[in-house]
């Protein structure tokens, strides 16, 4: 098998010290789907050497969240990445990334305290810390991330800018199922009925875009109509927000280029989605 699987930081550094050319990097928590694989394919086109990490990062889960139940299938992940001829897979153990006595955290102010940050208060501290560590270890020229986690994308771009990383963070389009549901590892949790109701996310975003195209721009009016559609499909809303795409600041009125972001619960499963207007 051409793909190299590495589990330790020491071996990772030794391997990368011999690499020539541009390095592309995709951080993942595994249980890969076509969304992840689309990032790999893009990285292969734009990089000389591609690294994928697989690490279910405990520090971005709260005690009440699904860390222990988070879906995993390492054998399948490794085969998919090998089939795409990824150059290197970094699969560290938890103690490799967070050894005994670990005390250092990376935080980004303000933009981590809204949207998903409201209901998941320590989530982004965990994300920014682990990605900082991975970027420091791998030193990629480009890092490829999906736009489904749009707040995460904005937060990590801010972090990379503030900490003077050379890495350019590339946002890649959301990959959807044929019926519009955004691909997510957590879709596995959905029952057959909940899977149908989960279409509320994409349907409500499409409705908002249609309203905007019909010259309805009031954020409150559009959110009210999205709320009605979602609740009709038994969804429980965490948030629906209209924000500036660069700053995540709330907008009272939609404008071209803004983003609508939402998080809703379908049964016990929390799903997120977004769309650019």
C-alpha cells in the first residue's frame, strides 16, 4: 500500500522532513464520507504531497455530547484514503496529542461565542487547539476544509492569520446527498423518519434564498418562515442566523454574499447547514 500510516509525532516529523514540494492537509475525525473525499481530491490537484489526519478530538466535546458514541470505522477510512493515493495518514492516540500534564489552549475571541459557540461553549477552544497543534506539526502550505462547518472555517482563518501561520485555508463547497441533505458523519444517527425530517435544513435554506430573490430581505421575516417550515418537520431549532460571511456579525437584512447558518435537532441528533445568498 502506497499510503503511509503514522501514529507518533516523532515519526511524523521524520517523514515530513524529507518531503519536497507543496503540502496539502485535511484534518478529520474519521468516519469519512464523500464530503471528506472531495477535500482529498481537491488537495491532490493542488498539492505535491497530501496528509490526512484522523483524530476524534476529545477537547471539542462537552461531557453531555457524543464523544464515546461518535461513529468510527478506521479500516474503511484507511481503505478509502489508500484508494485515493493519499501520501500520509496521521492517526495519533489521545495521549500523543494530549500527554499527561497538558495545560495549553488556543482561544479565538468573540467569533467563537456566537452561533455554535453559544450552545457548545468549549467546542471551539478544542478545535483551535488541536488544529494549531496539527498545523504546527505538519506545516502545510494549504489546509482544505468544507464550508458546511462555516463558523469553524471563519474561526480557523482568523486563528491562522493572528498566529502568523503560512498555511492558506481553503474553503470547499458543501457536498450533499441527492435529496439535498448535507453530508455529515452524524447522519448515521438518523432513523428513517428522522432522515426525511432532516431535509428541513436544506429546504428552509432554499426557501430563504427564494424569498430573497423575491425582494424579501428582512432577517426576522425570513427566519420566522424558516422556523415554521422546520417545526412542521418536527425539528427543534438551536439557532438560525443571518451573518456577514467574513465577520459572522448579525445582519438585520439579507444582502448578496451574506450567509444563513442554522443548527437544529432532529430527534436527538444535532445537524448544521448553511448557504450563501
